[in-house]
């Protein structure tokens, strides 16, 4: 049995064997990350909404936002009516602005589930992509490498995000992109449609995982595909190809 953190609502569909079960979003539980009172008050008291900016826990914002990028983001954020919650790292300049709150950690699921959140600026990591979709939040994706490129491209394809590379970010492009996502309703509408698809399942992801684990315990290797015990030349039909080629050579 293989449980994968995937689902057609959170990534591109793909063919799979019977023993592969998709349980994307099993970790989703906003109640597990309640907002502390200071963050709750900050978001509640935001008549124009809130933008959440996080590049994840693996990437170092101090390195990614070097070379003037930090100053570009700060300048754009200061011109917005929306409040900004910004996940930073040690080594970045101090920010003193009543509408911009910077911290080294945030309860992300709790923030994404708040009614006043208008946009999520994300690196497009798998967990962040799943959480954005499950919350119905439009995104500005800034992918750096690996799966982030694919995940941001997927969110762009379904119309809930716009992607920018770090090299493309200038004060002008960043400002225009943020305002496009904020004020064009199609991004919110598409995000909410994707959320509905994410939630439209026979069972919750945790229940789905538990069911299939217990199923395999009850019935053994019934889901195991025959290819698991076949020689590689049969799996890839090399024996069939060899027979066809040999027949052609004999006849011609």
C-alpha cells in the first residue's frame, strides 16, 4: 500500500496502480493552529483585508531577498491598504510599520482560514499549495526550484494564482501583480471552485488513509499489481517487441 500526498484537486492527475491511494490534505486541520490573540486582533482589525507572505521553512528569506528584493517588497507593501503578515528570517532589516507584521513563524493554516485573508504570497511548496487550495485563497506564486515550479504552474492553470520568478520581480511588476490578484474576482472565484473540488470526496483524507490501511490488514496483498513480481522485460513489453522484430526480420 502506498499513500500519496496527491489528489486531482491539488496537482495534475496521473495513472496509478490499485495499491496507490491519494490522501492529499491529510494534515489539514485549522483547529490545530489557532491564532494567538495578537494575530487574531491584527487580522480582525483589517477593513481592507490581509496579505500573508511566506517562502516556507526550507528556504532562507534573507538569501532569497538579497540584492534589493527585500526593499522592493517592503516598498510595495507600504503602499497597500491591506495589512501584511510577513514570515522573515534573522538577518533581514527590522520593519517598523503598523500595517506590516513580521515574525519568524506563523500558524499558517489558521491564517489561511481567516475570513479577512485576501492573498497568499507563497513559494509554491506542496504543503503550502494544498493548504491554499483547501482554504480557497488566491495566490501569488514565487517558485524557486523543484516541485515549486510545477505546483505554481498548476495553480496558474486552474486560474487561482499568478506566478513570478524572483528575477521578474521589480517594484512595478510586483505592485501590478498584487493588485491584479486583489481586484480581479476571477482568482478568488477559481480558488473557491478548487476548494469545493478538494472537499468533494467520499471520505476525509484521514478516514481514507485509515480505511485502506485496515483494508490491507484484512485482505493482504489483494491490491498488489502483478507487475510487482514480473520480470522487467515483461513489464516493459520487451519480450513482445522482440517477438515482433524477430518476425519482421524472418519475413523480410
